[in-house]
């Protein structure tokens, strides 16, 4: 069963994402911000990382860059799930190593569809 790291500083958003993913048969580990996610990624290997952009301590782009520096996360899909929708921000996401970009509020069916396409 694939293991997904869900990162968002909003407890309600983490719960909605977790509910959607567990309902589809995925295992989910939640993180409250990029720093928390990075620390969890040191002790576990994830099949996919789903992260918000705007968070305290370490934002989504910073987390993506830090994860991509580690061999075990070189090819792990990293999806940004954020309210940010500008082309400039999406380009920054690609440059940091993000696999894809989804805009909140998210459609659960679309989120699961994207995950199915990128998860190994």
C-alpha cells in the first residue's frame, strides 16, 4: 500500500486530504509544515509527497528542494497542493523539482487521478 506524506499547516486541510487518500486505499503520514515533513522524511521513505506552498518554518518549494538533494527522493513524485496559481509560482515549483501543481480548493477525484498517474 503506497505511503503518502501530506504536508499542510492547516489542520482542516490535512484532515480533508488524509480522508480522501485513506478512503482510496493509501497510507498517510501528516506533517504540520515543511520542517516537520523534512524530519519525517529522514526516518521514512514515501511513495509520494503532497505539500502546501505557504507554511511557517519551511515552505513547499524549500521542502521540495531539500528532498530532491537526497538520493531516496530524487525520483519520488512531489505534488504541490496550494492556493498559489500564478505561472511564475508554477515555474518556481518546476525549478525546485515539483512533479505537479494542484490548486486549492481541490476536487478529490482529480487529486486521486493525478496521484494514480505519478505514483510508482
